[in-house]
C-alpha cells in the first residue's frame, strides 16, 4: 500500500547520515550566564550535628542568590537563604542556614517519601559534568531524607530507588532551620581529572507559601533540567575510592494457611499441612571498577519486603503489566530505557519496551498435567544470581550491562488415584541486556544501541512445546536537540528474532499481538513448521519542547507482524503503522483566577500491514491550577471507526464503532492536613457499550508522624460484544468455518487501596498496605458474528438456533432444526473476592543496614455468582481462611 510504504520510508531514514549532517552545525552555548558556586577544601574533621559551628564553615563563600520558580517566577526568594560548600578527601559537606519569619512546615516520614506539606532543601550534583545525569540529595526539617538519580538532560526524570549511604542533620531554631549534609565521594561518579568541574543545583521549598526557589534559575519558557545547572568549582585532587560495598542478609520465613480438600477426592493436599518454614541467605555487592564504572551484583536476592501487586480482573487478550518494585532492578534502570537516546523517550513508556525486568524471576508458566488434583509450584522462579555494570567511559559513552540467571523450577502433583509426579514448569534461563549511548554537544546529541538476549535450557520434554529456546532483540536510537534545546528530533529502529520448537513458534504466531491465523488476512501466513520468527519496530518524532506558550510534536511509527519482544520486554501489539500529532498551549504566569493552565489536543490514526484502516481519534484536554492550588483536568476523545482485527481473537475483521470518552480529575491543595483526589470517567459507543469509573483518594495527616490514605474505586462496564470463544463448524461458511461467540457483559468492580505509614523517627517506620477487591461478571445474550467486516450478530434463541442452561453449561444448537451440530459452552459468570496486603516494619539500625519484619496476608475465592452485593461479598471475604506469611530479614552494610 502507498501509505505503508511512505510510513516505512520515514521510519527507515538513515540515522547516522542525519546525525553527521547535523553535527556540522555550531554547538549551542548552554553554559552562558550559569551561576558559579565554590567549594573550599578543609583538613579538620566536621561533626554532623546541624549547627555549622566549626570555624571552617566561615572560610567558604556564601551562596545567597536564590530565584523563585513558583509562585512568582523570576523574583528573589522571600526568606533569607545562605548555603556554603566545603570538602575533604572523602566527602562533600553542604551547610545551609534557612531563615524564616514564620513557623516552618515539617513532617516525619520514611525515607524517599514525597511530602508537599513540608519544607525541603536539596542539592543536585552533575558529577559526570555531562548535562545528562545528576544525583539529588534532599532533607526536611525533621531529618527525613530523599535521594534520587536524575537523567535525561532538559527533559529529565528521576529514579528514587537509588539508595546511597549518606548523612544529614538538621536543627530547628527560632529564626528558621539549619541543614548539614555529608555526601561521600564514594557514592558519586566522576572523572579522574585533578581539577573537577561539576554541575550543581540548590533548591529550597517553603511549603506554606508553595514557594520553590533555586540557585540556577531557568524560566519555564526555556528548556531547563540538568543542562541548566550552575557550575561547582574548587574541587581538586579528589580521592577516587573504589568503594567496595557488601550487603549480606539472613532471612527466616514462616507460612501458614488452610489445607484444602478437593471435591472429587477423599484425601487432603499432601503438599500442605498448614505451616511451612524456611530460611536463606544472600548477598548484594557494589564495587567501583573505576571512578565512574560500578558493578552491582546479587546472589540469591530476596524481595519479600516489596509491596504486593494489586488484584485485577483481566478479560482482555493482553497481559496485565505490573510495575517493577524490586530495588535491584529498579535502581539504575534509566540507562536501559530505549527509544529516543535521551533516556525516557520512546517505547519505554506505555508501549513496546525492550526490557521489562519483571520477566526475570517471574512466576513459572509451565503447566501441570490436566489430571492433577493437587500441585505444589513455586510463586516465582529463583534468581540464582544477577549483576549490573553501569557507568560512563572517558570517551563519553554511557554503558549498561545486565546479566541474570534463573533456576529450572519443578512442580510436584498428585492425581485422583493418589499417584504423585513431578514436572518442569520453568527452564534454566539466562537473561542479558547491553546498552550503550554516546553523548555529544553537551548532551544535545545522543546516539545509542541496545541488545537483549534470552537463552533457555529446554532439557525437560515438558518445556520444549511451551517455551522458546532463544529470543534476541537489538536496535539503535537517537535524539538531536537544536535552537537552545527548544526543538528536538528523535527516533529508533529495532529488530527481533525468536527461535524454538515448531509448537512454541506456532503459539507465537497465533498470540494476541499478531494473530497470523486470521482467515481474511492474505498478507499473513501461519507456518506450523516454522522454528523462528523475526520482525522490526521503529519510530521517528519531531517535537517543540519549550517556548513561552506553544509546544507540540508529530510522529510516525511502525511495528511489523513478526516483531516479538515479550521474552524480556513488554509488547501488546504488532502489525501496526500509525501517525499522530499534538499541539499544546500553556500559560504559566499567574492571572486573576488561575495560577497556570494549558490546553492540548491532536489526532492519531492506525493501520495494519494489510492496509486495513483500524481507526482514528481526536483528543482534547485541559489542565487548570487555581490560585488556591486546587487543580483540575478535563479530557475528551472521539474515536472514528475503522476495522477491528482483534475483536474475534484470530478470526476475521469486524467493523469498529464510533466511541467517545470523557474524564475529569480534581485534586485539592496537598499542603493541608487532608487532601483528596477525585477521578471520574465515562465511555460510550454506538453499539450501546458503556464504561463508568469513579475513584477517590483521601489522605489524612493527623500528626507529623502519621499518614493515612484510603482510595475507594468503583467501575461498571456494559460491553455489547465481549468475546467468549470460537467453535469449529464447517457449515459456518460465512465466517470461514468457525463460529465466533460473544456475549453482553455486565461487570462491576469495587476495590479500596488503603495505606498507613507511621514514622517513629526517620530510620524506623511501619508501612501497611491492604486492598479488598470485589468483582462480578454477568454474561448474557450469547450470540455469534453474523458476517466478517461487520459489527452485526445473531443472538441464539432470538435470531437463530436454540439455547438452554443445564448444570452450569449452555447447550447451543446454532441453527435449530438445521444440520449444524449443537455444542456446549461453560457459563462464564463469576464473582471474585480478594484481599491482599502486607505490613513492613523497617528499621535502619546503622547506616546502610536494615532490619525488616514483614507480614503478608492474602485471601480469595471465585464463585459462579453473577452479581455483586457489597454486604454479602464483604462478609464472605472476611470469612475466607487466609494465607499468612511472616518474614524476618536483616542486612548488614559493609564498606571494607
């Protein structure tokens, strides 16, 4: 098709040629008028007590010029602020005297908590001096610390999983508060030069005024971020400690739960007796191979203290994507983002990503035999070991390498005759990721490459049909900024190849991402003998990233049918080509009503590789912030119908329908002792489907040490055509020998996420999370697709055939007295009740060393009721016997 050829032509522009042509342009001067801070060397010891009473503090020149970014952009800070910097051979010391004519705002919370109702002071260091990476250290008047690693230059984002070992002390006085920080050089990365030149940003937040003031000021109309930091001078002959850090741990675990008896046997579950005990040890290691290259390794890591995933009901053909919460994989993950060369641009957001680290150590996906009545299988694949190497070379290349090995896992089972057996459910697997990026023109040009590899040892016959033997992806990406970083162009091109047994490859071809078996897709061919599958994906985007009012972007992208990244990445769709654009107008200067507001919108359109138009949409949204700091968002979108090549889940095309969505969000001033956030949305289409959702989050802060939040959520879905199943029938000639069955779905979901945080002191906290979850689904009006290319159906018992319900099964004769054979279909109605939660006592009993005491509880059941009754289902939920897990984990930080 001409359109497809045009899109692919744009995607496949030769990236190196473009960059060579652009590199001849003069570099933008990004260091003009940047303020300078000076650090002074000292030889005497500093006592970290938040008082700044050592005489050496007076030898450092004070930094007093701070400029507001909010609420009165460009005006001086309203309260006197004085900062000094000194250093010795091992650490940088930051001292700040923060005067205030009114009572300061402060709270207690666990480390890395986000508290908008507290004053803060922070220092950010671009110790690489690359305009792309920085380390931020923050503290509030109560001594609560936050730290994060920033990356991405002018469009930066933060990684708060980074937990360096550093210290801060604060004192509150009658005239304000005082900060004293000690930041060890061992926690930073920098070059080996004798004279160091770093970027630095100092920030002060005065919560009661919602005031933010900075040392290096950049107007909102201009690109800011790390590239616009001030300059830190005076650092000389720093000691480059290789910084070996060891974090061994010991763990004890006890599990308690009910022992079930299956309905069709007389013996109890032999794999459970109501309790189970285990213990383990492991080690995390951090070693600085050079001043700016770090090796992180983990042997037998445990993540039992991580918050549990929320419960969901997923009736789509796509996998639910959960957030990565394990510290080893979250920390430093920014370097493995792929798609725009600058860090977070590209498919690492909501679309395809080459690395989705939840694949490593995931729940084993292999099956136990169908005749098993009891089985015992691990909840996760054991990570035998994992290692990361990250850093920046002297030549300006950032490097990231991740390697992990997971063990073969087996499940034991017993059948109805009390005969036991064992089968492999996950293979021994090796995961590899390599990432390099080259930064040029002070970070305004970035080119990079990334490769991933998964290799599995399919030694057990049960694994060959279910798993791919190998999976590889590789790609290049770039980002080029010009006009003082106001404009940018970015793009990527990646390929994939998977290989394995023909059964596993057929499953890949028929998966929900591509559906090669579609009977009316002449451009696709299902090859049941294939032992490999390959494809590509790419995108190119041009953006206006800054300006007083106008911003926007335009992009085109394409993913071939054979592209597959789900062995180590995350991907929902293949066989797609799309184009989109957006335009945004914003006003950041306070007016008589609004503090700031914006409005944006734009179109997008999608096709498959057969040239079928899959639809387009037009979006419009606005965000408003009142002078009172209440904010509101409103968004509306309209979908123009095209064809749908996914509704029948491997069957023929259907016709899409017009669809509209509207959503609204309201959020109160977060500085108050209470705050709320309301989200509501409504969706409707021409076929009569609707979806309504309302969510509320209420946060209470009854004291400086307590934080309570409750988040009830309600959703009601009425789907006119929910896919149920397909049934083979040679007489269904109108639909290629298959009957594609649908139903009207009435689904209701109610849940409430509850969190309680209690902080006794900054290093001793309790966190409690609980999510009761109720859901029901009523499938009615069973019907079959009338004809391909339509959104028209034949309802059984009304338009054609007969239907009856007997013993929980539907008996359907699709043509009544006609020749077609009748078939049975399970009643899909459901009622699900679930409660998941955990409580974590965290005590940092010495710098870097932590004790965790964890309690996890889960309870759930699943019935064939088709309605949700809050009282009945809540009582039933509380009556379900729970599974309880208790964990004691102690880690000890060593810095030999």
